[in-house]
C-alpha cells in the first residue's frame, strides 16, 4: 500500500516533470524564433552589402574627372581652354 509520503513525492515529481516540459517547449519556441530572426538579418545584411557596393561604385563614377569635365561642359557651358602657342624670337 502506498503511504501518504510516497503519494506526495509522486505528485511533486509529476508536477516537476510538467513544469520542466513547459519550460522546454518555451525554450524550443524561443530558439526557433531567434533562428528565424537570424536568417532575416542575414538576408538584410546581404542586401545592404549589395547596395553598399552599388553606391560606392556610383560615387566613384560620378566623382571621376571625366564625368566632372562632362558636367562642366554640358550643364555649365564651360569650354576647355586651348594651350597658348609660345613663339620664341631668335636673333
């Protein structure tokens, strides 16, 4: 026959198993959520790396001397000065 103390011990152990099972479910859900967030951040990081590369390339193209000269000629109406000829008089 089961004594009162053994019955209380079995009930407490069942309660502990139930509490630990609930905690395991919560932790599993949190790990899955964090894994999903990590994947989303990886995708966003890759997209930002691509955008950074495009913007860096665009910056160097727009600030190249040839492009600055083209803009000066087309939009500002500047013309490139021709070098002056130097004539030396020899005696």
